[in-house]
């Protein structure tokens, strides 16, 4: 009886590990190499890192951890680092940069103050009004409305009234 219980625990433990590994693999992001004909897989996230292998454009890789400049990846049965710019399109890179806090400034044609709104609507609650030249941090840039942080307040401003200096 003791051996049977111990065996069941071992089998249950192995099944749990398989389940967790399956979930991890299912949530891992895959990308194709783009923007370069051959991309090096490195031992560490640096151009001085030892080159483990090189893979052609179009090769699928699994992103294990995404970084701004380097991603930890698995490709061809090997784990290492590849430059993020070769795994994400220019559009995706731009969106990521905008999301991590691009600084912009209020600019209205008439010089009037710009309202910070609670939601993406001119009828939404006004959280504050800011003069031309006020610095805002972009959280998520949109076509019509941009989510921003202004002096600790988070809300939305009309995208056409925000400029880079």
C-alpha cells in the first residue's frame, strides 16, 4: 500500500510538471526573424557576447523574455539572445517605444488650454486643462486620442494637439 501511494504521488507530480510546461509553451510568443538576412544567436545580450549560431531571415523563434534591445529566445534547439529589432517590425518597435513613455507637448492652434479627459470623448469628464508647452508622457498613442500622464494624472488628450519637440 505504501509503495502504491508513493507511486501515485510521483505520477501526479510528473503530470503537474508536464501541464505547467505545456502552459508555458502555449503562452510563449513566436516570431519570425526579419530585417536582416542572417541574425546571430548570442550567449549574452551584447554584441560582444559569444556567437552560438546564426539563423536566416524568416526562421521562426520562440521569445522567452522580451527586452527593449535584446530578447531571450529559443531557436534550433538552442537558447540565447537576439537583438529585438530583428524580431519585431518597425511598427511594433515604434508602438513599444510610444508605450514606454515618449515625451510630447501640448500644442493648440489658438494657444488655448487642452483638456485632459477621463475617457476618449469630448463629453467625458475633464480631469484638468493644460497650457501650450505642457510636457506629457505618452502611455498609449492612438489615432484620435492619446492616453497620457500629466503631472501624475492619467487620462486622454486629442492626438492632433500633441507634438514632439
